[in-house]
């Protein structure tokens, strides 16, 4: 079995926590390409602290220890816009600011939008159970799990392919074209052959723990409710209305459109393999920084959801007394005054900046790629980044994301 899914869970979740860290932007090494900040329009609000193009260029310039081969970013702040890319450190080639990349777990937000739309249409109740909508899918050892709990990571379900032996790096490279349907992931996780069946991590609704497997079940639910593939639902409901022409759900098509951001994995012999082509599962997506910025803007301005469903984007799970649920295990939700408490809504994660501004966003990771999109509620501050990595990762967030957050949204804002 491919290990790309569990690795995605770990990296994507951890990357978010570093975005609130104020980092020092030091000297840069290597080339970087960037556009000059666009001046504010006549109707734009007064700029309290202009974007620092030099600091942003330095933030995405690859440095020793970054475990990255290239990076790109798009930043908006108080009516100004900046976009830039680094060069590919392995080939020396320039990276286009229109480059495509794999967005990993950012696709969870698209899945959530589809289910929230179906909820508004009366076709699914977020407080209805998986056992009701998909009878027999979960073994009898699992208590009732609601749709909302799938989306806000409070289901207590196991991780993708939990208990499977970890593949070597060379095995991950060799199997990168493998493609697993939702049924294959679900059955391979809940009813694996040759090893014990996993049980729940905790009672549903009592804790929060980042969980990609819940979104495999959510994808299966979308297909069951609509009779269509997840690809068709995301395309018809989100991509086409927003004219996101450079975003797609490849659904097994391994090709990454050109131009693209290269992503590498090292072999045991020290060679670097460009893994831009890969299989994955039906929820994996491809996009660009401009398209993800368009998506986030539409999401926050109500173009995709009705008011009641838009409110769900910033509703964190609480207990009967109104207290945030505790976060269980791992390094997520470890910043700000509510450190150690739930920080994921049904689609996004909240995290505070040093000046008190609360950002909402999502990161993602596929083999060779780490990315993120985040914004303030009023959209006056927002950014998208993508990193082409050149390692298997050690569970740490990409250093570039912390530097970018400091340069784009530092304490001067």
C-alpha cells in the first residue's frame, strides 16, 4: 500500500502551526523571481504597512536545510499584491508564476464545500450519521459518527491504512503511480487483510485529531448521495462557476499540466527523482496560486455557500458547556491563547498572528509537494504558497512557510 496518505496527514497538519510564528528574514542565497507589488486601487483602504518585496523574495529563496528545490507564492495585503517564484535548485531553470502543483490536503476544503452545499440543499444532515447514510461501511465496533465529525476531525476514526508497514523511500518512488479508489482505501483501513482491524481512537465528538481517513469516507458519501464522482461534483459546483481553469481533480490521470513546479524525492543512491507525475486517490487535486487565491476569496465572500453554511467555516467544535474540545496527540493546535484546544472547523484551521489577527486556512502535502492557502476573515490579508520539496520530510513544517508568514504578515501589520 502507498504511504502517501498518512504522510500527507502529518505534514499538512503540522505546517499550519508554523504560520503563526514570527521569523527573522535574513540574507538570501540563490536566484529568485518576483513581480513588483501592485499599487493600491483608488478604493483600497489606507495601507498601514506596505508589502516588502525584498523580504518576500528572500522568504521564498531556497536556503540550505530547507529540504526544498523550488517555491512560489502570492500575497495580498491591504490592497497590494505580490507574486514571486524561486528557481529550481536542481536544474537551474526558472519556475513560472503560473506553474501547476499538487495541493494535497487543501482538497479537503473543496470536499467540505460540496457537502455544505448538499446540506443547504437538504440532501444531507451534517448531524446525521455515517451508519445511516452508508450502512455497513463502519464495523460494529465503531459508535455512530456524524458527517460533521468527519469534516471537523472529531470522528475518532483510525488513520489511512493504519498499522500497515511503512515502505522504504525507494518503494514510495516506485509505487508513486499507484491509484486507490475510496473503497480500496476504506476497506484497506477498516478491514485489512493480514493484520488486526483498527478500532476508534476515541469516542466521536469528545476530542479533535487531524484525520484524513474521515475525508475518504466523506468522498465516498458525496458519491453515494449524488450518484456522481467526486471529480464531477467539485468541477460542477466549484471549479466551473469560479472559472478555475487551472485547477483539476485528475482522478487517476498521473500527468501534471505544464508549466509545473517540480517536486523531488531522493533514492537510496542519492539521486533525485522528479515525482510530479503520481496516482493517489480520487480526492487529490492540482491547482495554481492564482486559482487558490480565487477560491479562498469566493469562499469568504459567500459565492459558494449560503450564510448558514459559510458560518460553519469558522465554527470550532465545542462540548456541551461551550468549551473547545481538547486536541488529542500531535503538534496541531499548539499556538495562541487556546493552545491545546480544537482549531479545525469543518473545512479550515484557525491560527493567530502575533498582532492578534486570526487567519483561516489549509495546507497540503503530496509526495514532493507542500502548499498552503490562508487569509483573514475580511480578506485584507491572504497568501498562497507552494514548495517543491526534495526530501521525504521529517514531520517538520516547510521553513519557507514560516518565513513567508513573517514577511507577509509580520508584527508591523
